[in-house]
C-alpha cells in the first residue's frame, strides 16, 4: 500500500482518464493534483508520488529563455508530453500545462510501481521495487520513455494518466537538483511514500 489514505490502484480499479482540459490550468494547480494519479506508458507505470512545477516566469524552467528546438513542445497546447535529456544521460518526462504559449510544465519525479513491474525490472536491471521509479531518469527507463515520446498527447496511447483514487496527504518543499530559484516550494509529494526520489524535510 502506498499510503494509508491512498490505496495503490490495481488493474480494473483505476480512476477515469485525464483529458487535455485537466492540464489547461495553472501549473501550480495541476502539479499537486497529479499526486495519486496513475501514469502508464504502453500499460507500464504506477502511482505518481512526486512532481515539480515549472512556470514560464521561473528561471529554472527550460522555457525561461525563449523557444528553442529542444523546448518547443512546452510552447504548444496543454496535455502533451515534453521529454528531454538530463545531463546528457537520462530522459525526463514532463506534462505541458496552461494555455498554448505559456510554456509551463510539471516534471514527473517518482512513481510507486503498480503495472508491468516485471518489465520495469528487466529494463532497470534490478529487483528492488523501491528503486525502480524513484527518480525522473529511473522512471523513464523503467517505463521505456525516450525522446520518441516527446510531443505525444497524454490522453492517447501509448500514454494514459488516470485520475487519483482517494485524497492523498501531500507534502511540499523546495525543488531539488537545480541551482536557480531552488527555494521555491514547487515540489509536491505523497506524504510517507517510500518511493520518493528524496524525502521531504520535516519541521
């Protein structure tokens, strides 16, 4: 079980699919509502337990300096996947939000694996369930997401994002792995989840 207040979805017990209208809102509204949703790619995936929001006015956002070939998808309509290479090593998957031209997105940072676990283990070359998707590069490898998914709609195969079941306890904190605007509390996670990429600081 992912959380005492958020049962891990199983096949046949998923929430309804999220359409593009869900993403056509403030990135700050979408990000926390993705916690507890189930992200699938070709039927493989799990419950989203950690995300980060990036607004176009944010110096840490890829779109902050303007449109390029790399970030063009961010400037398009909401409800599409923005995939990029991080540090020249790992793919990262984001969901584009807000109106076309806003260039804002939510980075999916971690999942609790629930679907296609055997396929994930084979792709990642490890058995530890906790480590399969506990980071943005880990989860794309586990799900088989690469640059080929850049610009694909989130409401059509191979993608499927199912609305959360129940009301998760959400924690917030500063984003990690960045140097600009790192103090902004735009990282959201499922409280108590063992699948986070990094635990949230408690006060």
